[in-house]
């Protein structure tokens, strides 16, 4: 691991000071044929072990706080076997290595990671020593500010924090952050508190309890909801009834944003939404048909026949014009469908894995970057425009 730190310092020292990239194209039906693998991050190149290709990806540059990495930089955080957090950019640069968190001499294990939209902070949810912690990691120097949740707020024995995210209000002179985390237990709920304001972290304490707010996890109280669609980016949740009533929830506010009948009489069992949560790509339980549901109009369009071909990962472009699938029919390929025509195109193979399917695939919120991770490393896909 000492060699790893030396590599980090050398890489940081060698980065160009003034390199700026052209804006990365947003994936759409017009350019998806040019979506291809542009960068491999090989775990074997580093003096550290990785058990999994699980990672978090940023939404793209909202504020250009690190201009020497280029205007189209997206960040990725991965976790090593010893629970160090490694931060890369999508140009293959190693930006930082954050050492493991310790509590009572026990290494805390990462449960969830979430990049702030301002790209200066990585929120981590960790478990270990029978406790849960939130850590705010600076992307500049990895210095963590750590909150132990049961010191901030009373967790019951059945409470399990499963995911966390940051809401950034940047309308004022300086950003303020609210931290949210989802709790599963005897009573499922969403907990939030003001965590950062006026340039200072608000840690919370028994005296600071008014900062803490609890909201029932309302989808769990919906008697019609028989399915919660996996891998929908928080704070959104999509549920379906047995007869195909699909609901889009914002669990941060507790609202049902849309309630739409998919018109098939059967549940939507798997899929994803676009970044603005206006459309929902989904398949039926038998993977027979691929659909696109427009939340705003209620239209449910049949895009293509899958004929039983299973995909572990579906993504929808920001403009809802193209659908992506990773690992279709257990093949190491990326596939796209044109929503308008239903035409299917195999875009190519992703990097070799030692397992039948990737550990993780994510589309960045800005719609420019597809990242596929497995035990051998990370594969980064972007649209490459003709010169």
C-alpha cells in the first residue's frame, strides 16, 4: 500500500496544469452509434487489491473546482479490499487514495458512496463495530469529517442504514447541504439533517436535534406496490402494482410525482429512469418485451421484443431517445435500441471480467459517460465524434 501512495503522488505531480477538454457529447439516438470504450482503468496496475468492481460515479462537472482536470471530467470512486477509497477521473488519472476509516480499531466497510454535485465532497456511509458512520471526504485531500449516527440520532437494534445522498442548495451565497439516508428496519423511513451551511459542517448533537427530520418511507406503506424497481437513482423510487400501476416517488419530499397505468395488466419488474425522471424504460418479468413509459403523457410504447434475453443493466438517455443495455443475454456487450424505430445495435464488447457479469454499471447523471466495473477494473464509454 505504501507503493500505492507513492504512485498517487507521482501521478498528481505529473498532471497537466491547464488542459481543458472539449465538452463531452451527451448520449442520444443521434450519436449512440459512436458510443465506445475510451478508457480502461486496470486494477492490476496498482499496488492494491480490489475484490469487486463496485463504484460510484459523479454527475459531471457542475462547478469547475479543479479546472486542470478538464471541463468534461467525471469522477469515479472505487473501494479496495482493505476499504481504502480510490478516486479516479474518466481520463484514467488517479486523483486520490483515502485511507480506511477505523472505529474501535475495526475497519469500517463502505455501504454507499455519493458525490456532491459541487464535486468537492464524497459522502460515505460505513458500517462496522456494530455502528454506522457518515463521512464527508474532501476530494482535494481526503480529510474526513466523521459523524457516528447513533451519537447524532437514536438508532434501534433493527435499523439498518442502506443508502445516503446529499441535497445541495446553491441558491445562496454559499452552498448548504442536507444529508439524507434511507433506513430499513421495523419502521422503514428516510432521515435527513442540515449537514453543511455557511461554510461550516453542522455535526448535530443532542442539542442539535431540531436539525434532524424523519419521514416515513411511503412506498412501503402503499398496499398496491408489489415491486420496487432496483437501481433507480435516489431520491427517486419507482414501484409497480400487480396490474401495472406505476408510481414515481421522491422519497426526499415524500411525494408521488406520477401515477401511470402501463396498460399491459402486468407489473413493471425491472428498468430505469432518465436523469430528469420524465421517462421509464422497463421490461416484463419474462423479459419478453422492452417498453418506454412516458410519465408526463402516460403513453407506454413497445420498443422492441427481447424474446427472453435478460439484461442486468438498462439505462435511458437523458432525452429518452435511446435505451442502453449492459450484459444482454449474459454476453459481455453493450447494446442500444432506437426508441423511435426499435432498431437494435450491438455497440461492442466491454473489458474482460472474471465473472459472468459486471459488478456495477452506471450512466453519469449528465448523460455523457457509461462506466462498467468488475473485478478486473473499470471500462469507460463515451461518444467519440468524428474528427
